[in-house]
């Protein structure tokens, strides 16, 4: 596998929220963790159904470029506004169902706002994913230093 870019994604951890290192790590660290079992789910919220494949294809290429696989049925998109509550989105509920099994080890999103627009909702959803043993990976460089 080719060397990974050190600044393309992050993983977020609530295990030790007091240390910055555990809140956000460069791609190499995330790749090391995910590399142990490289199956990921892709999730995005898109404004129009017609752009769903474009966004998911970009996420799939991103995952593939890091040697991660996306199992069948694990590329999920919701159509609508980012401000919709996560529990009201059928696609996000599907990702949550995938998270309760052992098929995937991480969820890759374009931005953390795709999980939940409101900070409290996002923190709750990320904490739930972490309790399931999953990492949350964002492809947005602006969020690499965001604390969950």
C-alpha cells in the first residue's frame, strides 16, 4: 500500500477528552487503527438525489486510496438539509444499524455536520459510535483539530 497522506483525515476519540492528541489525529494514525480491519461505511447528506452518487463516489475513492474497503450496502446517503435531526434520517438510521454489527470499523463522512448539524447532537452520535467501537473519519481538513 502506498504511503498515506498525513493530513487528509482524522479520527475522533472521546476516550481521553483532556488530551488534544486523542481528540484528533492525522490520517496515518487513523489508517493504522483502521488498517487492522479495513472495512468502513460511507455517509453523506446531499441536497439533491441527483448528486448522491457524486458525493458517495468521492468518499469511496478516498477510502479506496487508503486501502479501506466499503462492503456492499455500506455507502449511504440521505437527501435533504443538514439541519435535519439525525434520528429522522433513514440513511443515518441504517448507518447506526451497521454500527451495531461487526462488519465495519469506521464511518467516513465529508464533514462532521453530515452526522449532525447541531453540536450537541453530533457529540451524542459520535459518542454512541465510539461506544460501538467505531471511529469517525472526516475528509474535511478544516475539522482535523475540532474537538468532539
